[in-house]
């Protein structure tokens, strides 16, 4: 791959990642609140009348809309964009590097395996994540983002800023504090691998269908708007499957990112969540996450593919 091609993938990946982060930030905030131990702040108590005439309170698990309503009422609309700064700082460059590395890996592996085979996509996706190095480097950014999103303050109160949050983490836990939750992020590599394997498979099927269709009609194959719609649907489908399978690592990471909690390691947090809150706690916020991730990933992948297409003429 030429230097120009690498730059094209860098720019396309960074731009796609930034666009998706801005558009879906409110859903990210709601999802993080639902995953956290502070979810009780958004639980409503429903009073029920019993047969004997007495009344009892029943705790109802908060849904995404209820959580959103509480945030808007108590904190204001600006709170829905908490953590956007760190998110952009982390997402844009990480997505840029990821897509450039993914494309480079695919090209190199085509000489070792069948072109566009499952093996190529799996290895390329895993290699592009840069394993422990990239996760270790970006973990402080995601921790600060989570802390800011969990900082629930009433409307009118001064909200914690990014630098104030950084100072607080360092004061409380030192440098080690910035690397809480890394084990859960390592587990998240599986989601990326599953996503790209399914995405590339669907994309290949769509390409084969288009080639067969154009050959049958004796037309020249050119990119159309429908092709990018197909890529968006492929991205949405693959991300839905991958996210649903690997979601528990998200819930565990949020708990590990919380300030001053009893959660210390991946398996210890997993065990505590199951014991104290049941298996359902591992999937709390999944609906919101999917509502965010499906358009999020569709926008990012279509933007990436479109920018690559336009820059490559």
C-alpha cells in the first residue's frame, strides 16, 4: 500500500469516527449511566395497592427513556454531551490508525491466505487493534470520558471539567488510577474481530451480487448511492451481532472506571455483578447501546468507504 493510500485510510477513518462520536454522544451518556452502580438514581418506585388495601413499593428497572428524562430534568441538555471532548480526542485518531492498519494488514495477508477470506479479516482486525499497546495508550482517555459522563450534577451546578477530572484521578489513585478497566478493554478485542469478519463477509456477498447483475445486463460496474446504503446495512448487522455477543465487557469496564468502588479486576467484577444484581446486570443498557451503535457504526463505515472512494477517484 502506497503512502498516499495509507493517508487516505487515516483521514477517512478519523473523519468517520469523529462524525459518529458527535451524533451519538447523548446515547453514550445514557448507556454509561445505566451500566453504572449509580443506576439507582434513575430507578422509579411504583406504589401498588394490595388485596388487603395496604400499599407497597415495587422497584422498577429504569429504561433508556426514563433515564434520559431524569438527566434532562435534573441536569439539562448540556449533560447529554458530557465526555465528548475526551471521546473525540480518543476516537478520531484511534479510528484513523485502526482503519489504516486494517487495510495494510489485509493487503499483506492476501499473499499468505486466500484473498478476502475469513482468516484474513480475523487476523487483520485483531492486528489493527494493536493489541495491548493501543488499549494501554488510550485507556486513560476512556476512563476520563466515563468519569465525566457519570458526573451527575443538578442544573446550575458547576460541572467537572476534563482537567479537573484528570487532577482528581491522579490525586486519588496516582498514575495507576488511569489504567483501571484495561482488562475489560482487552476482552473487547473480540467484539471488533467478530464485527469485521461479519461485515467483510456481507460486503463481499453484496459485491458479488452487483458484479453478477452488471455482467448479466452488460453494464459497467460503478459505485452508486445504493452501494453505500448496502454497506451501512452490512455494518449495522455485523455490529449488532458482535455487540450482543461481547456486551458484558462494556458493563464490567464501566464499573471498573467508576470512582472509589469495590470493583478491582475483570473476573472479580463479573462475579460480584452476577452475585449481587443477577445476570441481567451484564446486559443493562444494551438496548441503548444498540440504538447508539447501529447508526453509529453504519455512519462511520459508510463515511469511511465514501471518503476512500472519493479520494481514490
